[in-house]
C-alpha cells in the first residue's frame, strides 16, 4: 500500500475529521487523498499559523484536527503553538515535510532545516522523523499519543521518505 494511503488510513483510524493543509510538493499526494476523502473536512490554509488557528477552532468544536505543512514555516508558527495549542492543551498532529537536507535543490530551504528540530525541542514538542517508507508504521501510535497527552506532535518526513525531491 502506498505511503499516502497508509497516512490517510491512520488519520481515519484515529477519528481525525478535520485537516488543514498548506501546499507542498512532497506532501501533494497526501493532500490529494485528504481532499478526496468524504470522511475528512479539508480546509486549505494560506499560512501554517492560520491553519493551526483553524485546527484550534475545529478542536473546540469537538473535532479531531491535524495539519499538513512544510518545516520552513515552523518559525512563523511558534507563537500560535505556544500561546494557543500548548497553553490550551490541544492535541495537534503535524505532518511536516522536512525540507533542506542533503540533495535539497532550493538553497533557502536549508536554513530552516538547520533550526527545525532545535525549535521543536525548545518548545518541548515530541518529534518523530520518518526517513524510510517503513517508518509510516509508527504513524498510528504517534496519532494516539498526541490525543492521549493533549499535545502537539511533529512528524517530520524527509525527501528519502517521499523518494526524493
């Protein structure tokens, strides 16, 4: 089964009914699956912090949310993560394409990759890094973890996981 299908199955198995996304080439297949799934309300966002606000509203309205985004916007989301998501103990699975590693064709992506894991660690956000296709087996347990502990959780997916840039 394709990784995108496994991710969609994990979302559905964990009763995630609301997903917001920000466009990303690596995550396009997952975004298409979410968009075409009748059991998930998909709301595209213009920016990642806006998407987190949408997820907070969905959570307050009784829905289980998730966000799909790039790591290059982690810096933009820090205030929202701390003062909204963490302060109010909202679970938020964040499926994040981890741009900027070896083989990255866009130089500016490298700068945020240098800081991504350190920023998430500084915010005390549990972070998992998918390098290989088999790593998707952990997705279900990670989703269960975020809803059990009412915390945001970052799932970084690098280019090797998606089979290249």
